[in-house]
C-alpha cells in the first residue's frame, strides 16, 4: 500500500500560483495542504492563512491558527503538508525546524526556491522526526507523488 | 458523586476524547492527547491548550479551569513561522 502523499499537478500549480501572487517576488509565503480525514493521503486542497511576511520570513499568529483549526474541524479535513517559499535556495532553516504548523512525527514540509518562480524544480521536501529534528525526505516519490490530474 | 466526564481534545482537525476527573490536573490528559497525535513532549514548547480562543493554564484541575463535560479543548501552535535565511 502506498503511504506517499498524492497531489495532482493542477493543484500544486495552483498552490505555486497563489504563493507567487502573494509574495510578488519579494516576500515569502506559506500555505497548508489539506486532505479529508477519510482519505488523509490524498491532497484535496490548501489553506492560505493570513500571515506577516518579509523577504526572509513568514509568521502566522495564534488567532489566525485558531481560524485555520475552525476551518479544518468544519470541513473534516487535516493539514498534511506545509508549503512555503524561500527567496533563494530551498532548504529547511532553523526557523522552519522550530515553528511548523503541525508537530506530529511524519509531517511533511515542502520548501519552494526563488519565491516559486522556478516551479517545482529544486524544491526541498523534509519529514518531521520529532523533537525539532527534520530530515530530507528522499527519495521524494516515497513521500510525495505528483500525479497528472 | 461520580466526578468523571469526557472532554475532547482537538488537534489539526482531529478529535480525541478522554475521560477525566474534575479534580485531575489538565497536564496529565494533555500528555495523553499529545501521544495520541504523535507529538513528542519536547515539541510541546510551541503548543498551547485553548478554550474558546483563550490559552488556558494546564497546571490546574479541570474543575478549577471551569471545564464542563463534553467541552472541546484545542491543541494548537502559539505561532507558526518560516524563515529563508541561514543562521
């Protein structure tokens, strides 16, 4: 049985387009990929929380996270992967390590380079090991499969 | 008088019911909920327990916190951050 997260190319393109629009090539952006509780390995959409942002950071407040939790409970969905852009190379920074939206072991975090303007090339996917530790999720297809719609 | 009742911890869209006693410290049930959601205790530093949008002190009993049977309590991050610079 495949345990990798499945996302369609079309949906991932929509997330990237949102990140590019939000960041306008000078700010980071963060979104959360979601899945239904019944099919938690199939990404069915994304949430774009209100966030403060600069060229090197984003921050989502407790109040906004409360709104996100409201949305998840109302729609019986769960966050399965955090996605955010970086100004340059994609990697998991110390801040990314310490302040994810979900702290469950096995949670995924996708970092997109160059504010999303290079598409999904050279992205960095990390998996949470707990206690602040992450490792590169390789090979990527074991964790995230991008399907042709 | 039976002082046992159920409360529901919610995390990332998922509910988890726990039977507690009114005089029980919230902290013990908090740790059970963390384990259920596969969250290590060391990761709780950036998490809070919220009731009606307000963070509550876990070092008190359910009764002292005014938590009623069937009440929903949220485990959520206090903040979520990303940062693209290398430190």
